[in-house]
């Protein structure tokens, strides 16, 4: 593990990532692409894309053309790499050099594209109600014939509420997407992770999962991909009534032992998480006490019979979504704020221990009395 290391250590399990892609792919007869924007949701776009290409992914998506260059190097010449921001001013060179496929968002982008990169492959992004990116129905009506005559690689749209299966917006967007695209020859795409889970009506020819690959909700069956080990800097004994950290926000209810670990909100560990999360020494949960500061977190390790060299913040027992809930945000944001200071390593682990770990996790959920008392308060 992390013995003797002075900086936090992020471990990315590439086999779990590939398993998540396979599991999503198994849910659809459509092609399954992989969204690797924002540096592969914070986990390293090149490594992530290379592993997923090996698992069978043939299409990748990034947010901006610059991101596509690194992905092209990682996956080789064949896969399609789509750019959600489309063809922005100044992008022609990088799109051409890396053979990226802009997802055209507006009439202006379409004009720019045919002027600056005639014959270069492109896709079309339609707005079906999210009002974020894509051609509105009126613009599409204008452009449709011209665009389709050039054989776009993909015609796509994006769902605003796919993580809420019962939401009316899903059916509304599906209906509009069909109205806008029924009968065209080009391949169609509507679903990201949430859309895959909505069922086959939403799958069309290609699905574009992101967060589910990286172990995040709404794909409940996702395997945990990241482990985060934080080195312990110092351990001290406190008497009942002593306080910990800024603002004296935590008072020892009894004599206890506090460990200080080297990571904080400057490393993307939101200050808002504060209480409600734990660090793990093996399978033993140790509650965070006091405020999270810029570079440090304090943890009650009274329940341990040894001084740990490091404690784990993210693992199969506490996922990105658990942290997100504690911080009042979503797993996406936890992943993409993973600190630049972390040392990273990529591993391929056999996933055989999964079921055992899941049963411990289940038990902790059903039997809170098994947790250290300070946690149950
Ligand atoms: C981010 C994004 C995706 C992937 O979404 P997830 O919810 O992470 O699966 C797919 N399509 C578009 C247009 C996106 O912006």
C-alpha cells in the first residue's frame, strides 16, 4: 500500500473500468462508445481510453478538440473521436491533425466546417429540449437536407433527466428526437449512462456512457474504479473535552486518538463533506472529525489497535457517490475534482474479492451498530 509515501495516492483499476464498459455494453444491442471528457472524468483520458479500446470500444467522445489529441495518441488511428463542443473558431487545425469528428452544434458551426474543412467527417448534435448544445428543431429543418447529403457520422442528442427514469422529460425528448431523425440513414445516438438504463427505446445505434464506466451512479451495478490512500502525518491522544481543527467544531466526547492525514479541499476533497464520511484502515471505518482544511483531514482512529501509515478515503466500501452525498454534490464532481497532487497508479486487479466486500458493505448498511460508536452518533 502507501507506506512511507508523503502524498495521497490514487489507484485506478483499469479492469474494473473495462468490466463496467462490458456490463453497459451487455445491456444494449447498440454500439457502446466511451465518454472520456475532462481527462477521463479525472482519471487520465489516455490510460482510460487505451484500456477501453482494448475492451472493444470503437468510438470515444471528448468535450473540446484539445482533449481529443491525447485520446487520438492513446487509441491509434481507427476509432472515431467525437467532440461535443463541435467545430469552434480556431479548431480546424487540431481537428484535421487528429482526425477528430466535431459534433456540429449550430448553423454557424456547419458553415465554418464546410468552409474550413470540406469533406472532413462530422456529426450533428440536436437540441431536444435541454437547451444546452445542439441545433434547435427550426435550425435542423433548415440544415437537414444539406447536412444529411454529406453523410454525417452520427446524429445525436442528450437527455436532461435520464437519471430520473420516471421523469416526463425523457419521453418528451425521445419523441422529439424521433420526429427530428426518423427515416434518416445516418446512425443515431441519444443515451448516456442514464439513457442506457432507461431501456432499448432510448438506445438507437450508439450509446455514450461516461460516469457509469468510472463507477458512478446512476449505474448501480458499476464496480468501484478508484481507490484513494491518504498518508497519516501524525497521531495524537486527546482527553475528553479537547477540540479538533478550525473553529473547534468537534469536541472529544471521551479520551480518543486522532490521526491527521495529508489531503484536503485543495485536493478536491470538498470542505462540505466534513462529517458523515469515514476513512478506512483495512475494513475498519474511522470517522472524519473536525473541519476538512486545505491540506489536512483529522480522523478518529480510536477504534484501531495500531497506528496506521495511511487511511483509505475511496474504495469499494465508500464510493464516489457516498462522498458526493456527504458533500451535497454528484459523483461526477467528486471524480473530476480529484487533485492534481495525487500520485496516480493504474492497476489491473482480479475482481474476485468483489462479492465479499459487497457483503460487508451491505452488513454495515443494515447493522449500523457494527460501526464504531462515534460514527453512529
Ligand atoms: C457527458 C456527456 C455524456 C456522458 O454522460 P454520463 O452521464 O457521464 O454517462 C454523453 N453525452 C454528452 C453530450 C455528454 O455531455
